[in-house]
């Protein structure tokens, strides 16, 4: 199980880094084209926004996978019982599972209504798939942390 979680985290990190690199490359190329060629790259800014969205939402799954997300440390002093942390993982799994359900509905409606991105006129649903993926993976991780507490990394986040 631990090897699966580690591999998943590594793949998500590579995809997020790639998405940010594409975002940065598109924006730099667009600025260069505007300044030196007096011509913008059609759709570069819109695609850069999509790349940043993908990388940003994957940041959620990376934070959960590293146990590095923000949390209310004050509760550690109020409720210092080990079961509270496990209960938090169960509640988080349920909440992220619900968000995953609604994200699937959101993507389904986008497919049904044939939503397209302004300017570049591509379907939005392939990009929107990152939302159910991220929420579903976060739910799965929290569920695993609840069921097998030894798989949860030590907390490294601030707050």
C-alpha cells in the first residue's frame, strides 16, 4: 500500500511540474512573440491558465499525500487523543468523496452541454477531469490513512 501511495504521489508531482513548465513556457513564448514579433501566440494565455489550474488542483493531492496541508493545531491540545486524527481522516474522506461526486456531475454536465473554452474553442471537460480525480484521490488517501494509520506520513505542514 505504501509503495502505491508513493508511486501515485511521484506521478502527480511529475504531472504538476509538467503543467507548470508548460504554463511558464507558453507565457514566456507569448511575451517574446508580443515584444519581438509584434504578434501574440493564439490561445497561449488561455492554455497557460488551464495548465495552472491543473497544477494547482494537483497541489491538493500532493499536500494530502505528504500530510502537508494546513490543519488546526489548536485542536491537538484540546483533544489530544489518537483517535481524533483518525476521525479527521474519516471525515475528510467523506467530504472529499462528496466533492468528487459533485465534480463528476459538473464534468458530466459540461460534456452534455458541450461547453467549450472561450477563444480557443476546445471542449472543457478534459481539463475539468482533474477536479474529480483530485477530490477522489484525496478521499482515497484519507480513507487509507483512516484504515491503515501507519501509511500516513508525519505532519510537515504549517498551521
